[in-house]
């Protein structure tokens, strides 16, 4: 992490991981676009960062490449696991909702919906 005698660190570790100081933007957010080949001015505009903030993030990524890359890969792995979990969970919930009986007072609408589904 960068420190000088007169200013605060520009990259800090938070509960979300390595973040740009004063923002909720992580280095991993920036890494997605760096790896995608986007230019710094695009990334800066996308996240509404100052020139100093984007330069600090890119410099930190360059100077600590191995550490950042290892953490980035872990973040991607965890993200993929979460996506799979919620995909499965939502699928199960959808199946349960389709099998649930109609709410009281909605029986006529339910029969009409079932008839239309059968027509397809």
C-alpha cells in the first residue's frame, strides 16, 4: 500500500478487499476492465474516479501484480460459486411457486392461466 509522509494511502484494505481510498470501488472491479483491455480514461469515467485515484489503482496493480492477481482469482472463484448457488436456489423457488395452489380468491384466474398454458 502506498504511503507518503503527507498523504493518506490511496489503496486500503477493507472488508471487501483492496479498495480505492474514499470509495467503495475495489481493485478487483478495476481489474475486470484492465483485463478486458479498456483504457484508463474509460475506467476512470465508468467509476467516476479522479485522475489520482485511477493512477494509484493502476500503479498498485502493476507494482503488486502477483498479490493482486491471486486475490482477483479468488474473488472470481467466490463470485462464480455464489452465482451457481443463487441460480440453483432461484430454480427451486420457481418450481415451488409453480406447484403451489392458488391464493384464496384467485382460483378463477388460476384456471384461466392454466388453460392458456395448456394451449401452448
